[in-house]
C-alpha cells in the first residue's frame, strides 16, 4: 500500500482546536504501540479471533489517520482472520510500521 498517514481528518475534526488535536494524537501515540504488540502476540499464538478483534480497533485509527484505502484492506484482513486466515499479516504489519513511524514524527 502506498497510501500515507496524514492529519487531514484530525485537523478537520479539531476545527483549529490545538488542545483537542494534541489530545487525539496523544491517544493514538499511546494506544497504537500497545495494540500493535497485542496483535503480534495473537498472530504468533494463532489466536486469529483475538487478532480480528484488535484489527477492528486498529482500523479506526487507520481511518482517523486519513488512510481510506488502507481501511478497506484492514476490513478484508479482519474478515479473513475471523475465518482463520492470516495471509494479509505481512502487509498489515507494514501498515502498522508506517503508522507508528508517522506518529513518532508528528
């Protein structure tokens, strides 16, 4: 996926309120690493039901970071995980890395 995370949606949502924007970013920066670690553990343990649940949570962060096509991909990955298939894990891991790197630099 070549889509890049951005702050467009957060900027729109905040309406220029920097305190709100910073709070949103703070929440994302806190929660994403925890959710990423949990996701990796569930994949490692082949607990794909739990993997699907955490992907469901992460996909909302994908949306907040303005990655519409990636959100659709995450939905497909979530559905596959519910069926016990983790074929999209490598690509999803790249997405998580991209999001993590973006959040470290904003």
